[in-house]
């Protein structure tokens, strides 16, 4: 008898007993999940049949109608210097609300985070830094308590009372209307919890992807059923809004220690404590239906449809195994272990039932991992007997028509039921592709949950032995790049359709042209005459959440012009407009620069930067002529000429502004001319610009560089420069064209200015319109 023959009966018996134990646990858990699914289905059906017709869905107009109540946003931070400033910048630019203050909690020994918050505070007057008295990390609850104390002090100093308190994290990507939703529901409700949707990465990143699957299910089904049955909603710590009454009641009940510093999941504990006071809590999965353009897969034609847009909080979750285990172990320890110890099993039946669901993971996370190991082992034994028919055939582990057989069938049903429903929830939020990936991610999630549970047991055992409060077990946070943030903003074409600036037929034609040329859609719409620059910048401002302005390079203060080097401004397509009273430099841009470019310009300027969107022609004109005012001669005559006409009453300031605006609107960059004349393609031009600026040649001429690179010929460049010169008439010609002055008045003004110059200045007499002097400038190193 071989060793295998000797141990095989014991192995089979052990596997059979193990399967029985696992089967019972899975059966109980499956019945639990089936009950939650049925409750969700019945509730949705009831609302669809009886409630939906009587109470139509909330609209954006309804959200916008109530007066804005004062709001305090609380953001606890420890070692968040890499993300907090960008989060504040994106949040403030995104929120469609004005009556709010942001309070960021920091620590004395976290100087980098303090500096980033201070820089944001210089730019935005509604950012406040709260410094905790002790060095960090303590824990998140302690930081939140000091933030709340700081808010109370702010209220006394500024004679204000906040009606709404909002909790956010330093990595949150907020929806523009999320505070409007809080403002609409509070104080009728005392706590509102919004869904949290993790941002997805590449398909093969199962660690980050399993968060998306779990949250899609939990924040579609579980939170809703919990509210229905127990009338209580646990806070997720982000996207939570509270009434003033709720915070004051809980602070009074706990000697002004608003959040429990003995818990690693203070938000969960906070939500359960609210239930004791009968405070109204609600989970709100608010959907707005947006008009979007869609392309038919079969015909290729574009049509207008609607797309659901959830008012949610988005963020990146850990993408590596170790960081996911650290984060989830903190959740398990706080919700299951510390919650069990601190809260016990209080409340009515349904509250206790929900506590059971929160804590059953201590068992199911371990059992699921065992199942992951047992199933392959049973499969291996079956394959052994299939491929070794001459070997001894042992009795099957699961015999047909036995109790274990039916137990396994029931568990198989529950497994596929659970997997299909999870796919359904994921499909609603993320689409069909992510739904298909939810099944393999479920298996990988079992591994992560097992490791996190084991770590939670270990940390909690150490806490029980030492009695030391567990510190802030923080995971590293990543904030999305500007390109990634754009993916969660509405598309330009959809925004234009919403405002009826273009039609579907026009959008179809523009998209076809964009595909052919590679140009940005906004540029295509301008070139095809479908939209004006003013309307385009209005839409872009809404898309990027950046304020729009006009830029006049002749009114820009010289201290602002000298704040950043000209070559750096040209390389990034940014023109300085002013140094604002708060100290930041205002920059005019056509598109937001990258975070790297913005940091480089801030470093060169030695101050924070605030961005404003301007039209393409205004920016191009400013970049071409604005910096000339820094030299002793360049550009000074044009300024003196205009000043002379205004000072002598020949034209008004309003007429001068109108003439300058008219001239700027006619200006075209060299790159635009080359594109219009089909001399280069857009991709070629962008690559050439990158190479040109990478060589750090601020004195070089971009036109000559294009010739040297062989992208255009000398004759093509000369032709493009002539077209460019013709596109931008002189100020004298514009004043004549607009009938603001006569040729005689211009002659007198030119002669008078010439007599004031140190040397005779050869200003020609006013010419008939169109006879413009050709002065080819090849230094058009401007972004296309």
C-alpha cells in the first residue's frame, strides 16, 4: 500500500466534513443575501408601480431653487501633501454652490500638508486650516473633533452659524450638485449619505476593480435595504451631510467629543449613534438624466439620447494588494470588532439584523478563502481519477441524492444568483465590460478580504493586550490627473446640444471633420462657423469649471507681465493678466495646462496661480504682442497712439476697447494659418511645438524651425505670414473701419506722437483701409 492510498481515505473524510461545514455557512449567508435581494426587488417594484407617478424624480431645477444655507466642509488630513491641494482646487472649481467654507485638519508635524493647504488658502478665501494640538497621526476621529472645535471658533469669530456640515476625504472627486442636494434635503433630514463610486483602472487591475464591484452592489442594494428595514444609515465618512441639530445633539451626549476616538470607523459609529436620538437618516441615490449624443453601432449615425448621471463621490481606491489589505483591515476592525465591543447588539430586531450582516464577514471572509482552496482540490481529485482510470476509485466526496449533494446544489444556486446580481449592479454604474470582469474580481476579492480579516484579528489582539489606541492606519492616496478628471465631466458636444447651440446634424458633420483632421472638437466647430468664440468659451468654462474672462494685453500691469518668463508662457499657452489682491497670479489660458506645467509656472512666478479661460484669438494676440511692452521700444508707440487719441477726446475709452477687441478677434496664429491652408496636419504641428520648446530656445523663431524641420517650405511660410498679417489690421485701420476717426485725425495724431519721441519715428500717414505694411514676424512660437 502506497502512502497516498493510506492517507486518501482520511483526506476524503476531512474534505467531506469541511464541505459540510462550509456548505452550512454558505447556505445561511446565501439565504441572508437572497432576503436582501428580494426586499430590494419588491421595494423597487412598489415604487415603480405606486410612487413614481405620484412623485416624479427630483430635477436639477428643484435642486437649484432653495436659498443656499451656510455649509461647513470638514476634511481630515494626515500626510496628504501629494493630493490635498489638487483636491481643494478641483472641488472649489467644481461645486455649484457659493455659501460654504472648507476646514482642513492638519498636524503640527505634517509641515508639507500644512504648506499645501496654506497655498490653497492664498488662492481661495474660503479655505481654512485647522492645526490639531498633538503631533500626528492620532486617528481620524480625533482630527475630526478638532476640526469641529475649529468650526465652532470660526462661527464665534465671524458671527455665523453653519446649518449643514459635510464630510469629505482628501482624495474625493465631488459632483457639482452634491451640496445643492444636501441644501435641498436638510433640515428635513438630519443625515444624507451619497453613494461612493470607485474610479476604475485598466481591466487587469483586479485589486482596484474589486472595489468598484463591491461598492456598486453595496451602494445600490445594501444601503437602501438597510434604510428600509432599520430606518438607519451608516455614514461612509465621505459624501455625508449632517444637520446642525444632529451634530449638536451628539456632541452634547458625548461631552463635546463628537466622534468616537476609540473607533477606527468613526463614521460608521456616528451613523449608528444618530439612530438613538430618532434623527432622520436617508441614503440618496439621486440620478439626473442628461441629454447626450450617441452613435448607432450599426448605422454609424449620431442621435440624441439620455444618460443617467449620479450625484456621487468618486475616488481612487488602493490598487496594490498590500494597501488594499491595510485599508480593509481598518474597516473590518472598526465595523466588526470595535463595533461589536462598543455597541454590542443594541436596537430592535432589524437593527440587530443589520449589525449581524456587518459582522458576519469575520466568518464568511475566512470561509470564502477556504472555499477558494477546497474547490480546486476537489477538482484535482476528480481529474486524477479521470486521467488515471486504472487507479483505485475512491468513493465520491459528494454522493448524488444525499444531504450534502442538495446542500452543494443550493450553494451553487446562491453563488450564481449572487454573481449575476452583482454583475447587474456593476453594469448599471460602469457598463457591460466591467460587469463581465466582476466575476473573476469576486474571487480575487475573497483573497483580499481573507488577508484583511487576519490582519484585523492580529491588530485588535495587540490593542486588547496593550490598551493603546490604534493610530491612523492611513493608505497612500492618488488624485486623478486633469485628463482623468475630464473623463468624469460632460462632453463638449453634449453640453452644446443641451444649450441648443448646435444641432445633431451639425455635430455629426463636426465629428466627421474631427476624425479626418485630428483637431479638437471646439476648433472644428469654430472653423466650420457653427459656433462663435464667445459661446465656445462659455461652454468650455462650464466643462472645465473655470471662470471665463476677457484679456487685453495693453491693460495688463507690467508687474504681472514680468511674473513669468515669456518663453515659459509661450510654451504653456498662458498669458499673465494681473496679480490679484490676495497675491496669486491670474493666468489666461485656452485650455487648462497639465499639473506639471502649472507647478513649473508657479515655481517661476514664486506665487500661486489661478486660471481663467479666454478665447483663442484673444490669447494668441496677447501672447504675440503683450510681452513687447516689457521692452523699451516694442509696442510702446501703439499704446501712446491710443492714449493720445483718448486724451485729446478723439475717441472714448469704450470705443478704444471696442477697436482693440475687434482687432484681437481678427488675429490668427501662425499655426492656425498653416492648418487652414492645409500646409501641415494638427498632429504634426503639436509634435513640432513640443520639440521646439523642449530645445529651450526662447529667442528662436518657430516659423524658421518649421522650415528647418522640413514641415513647410520657405515659400509656404512666406505665404502663411502674409495671410497672418492680413488677418490682423492695424489699430488705425480698425478705427477707420468702425468710423471712430477720420484719416486727417490719424495724420495729426501720428505727427504729434512722432515729435515727442527721442529720435524721428517713421510713422507713415494713415493709409486707405487694406494697404497695410507687411512686417513678417516669424517668432510665432504659440501653441496651436
